[in-house]
C-alpha cells in the first residue's frame, strides 16, 4: 500500500509541475450506495448459495488536486475505511448446519482521478466529467459456523461521473465541488482456508453523491 501511495503522489506532483496549476485540498462528505452480489459454493455438497446486499453509508474523504487553468483537475483522494455491510443466514439439515454471517469492508481506498471540463452547463453551472481508478482492500470479517474464513483481497475500481464546481462567496480561496459517480470494482474471488475449501465470487458496485469543500493556493 505504501508503494502505491508513493506512486500516486509522485504522479500528482509531476502533473502539477507540468500544467503549472493551482493546488487545492479539502474534505468531502459522501453518501455511498453500495450493491454487492455473490455466489458461495459449499465444500461438503457442491451446493451453491447466491445472495445480494445493498448498503447506504456516509463517509468522509480527503482530497488533494492540481487545478488547471481551464477548470479541470488531476487529483488523489483517500478514504480510511468504507463499510460494505453484513448479511447472515441459517442452514439446517447437514454438517454445514448453523448460522453464517458474511461481513466486509473496504480498507484504505485510494483514488487517482481527473476532472475533465465539458461544454455542458445547467442553469449557469459548468459541468465536468470525472474519470478515476481506485485501489482498495476488501477485508472480510465473516463469522462462519464451519470455522473457516476467507482471505482479504486487493481490487481495482473504475469510476465514471459528472460534477460541478465553483468559488464560495465566503472566505479566501475556498471552493466547492458537487459530484455523482459510479464505480465498478473487480470481482472478489477466493477460497476459504478449510479442507475441502468453500469458494466465493462476489461483485461490488458503488453509486456515490459527494459534496466537497476545498482551499486552493
């Protein structure tokens, strides 16, 4: 993770120097609407169980960006932890009988992004397109009656969205950003540490609405 952070910060520094831009930093309040779905294959019977879970979470986010002369930006954002949610079920009738609780969170979510100005506008507000790539660790916190567990996995997420930004009428050099984004993460695909092993494949998508306050210099 430290190596990835250094690479992204180096890229941001190079980008800032190349465009001779202002630098902005700030904090974001984001509502994330997470949608997870997956399939588990049971070790004893080859039976498959499918399920889905939706979770809405409010999380803070920090960002640092280089602001170009035309209003675009190249930046990096960081979220320490983003909860994915939990779900449980109870099985009966065979050696796998018992209560199974699946729970996970995204740790150390780092995003490298670009805000790209467009010719669109709504009621005097300029619109920019957002593209980004995220790195996160899916940390599993499951409680399984079988006693087995699943390993954590690093995944990439690909983000598309749109937003608007502008200067605030109060304070010096303060500005706001308002965004809506969609992110599709790589599949989580792992086997449990039991013998024989269960297996899980899961998909994770995220729709987010964000409001940011920044300071530029």
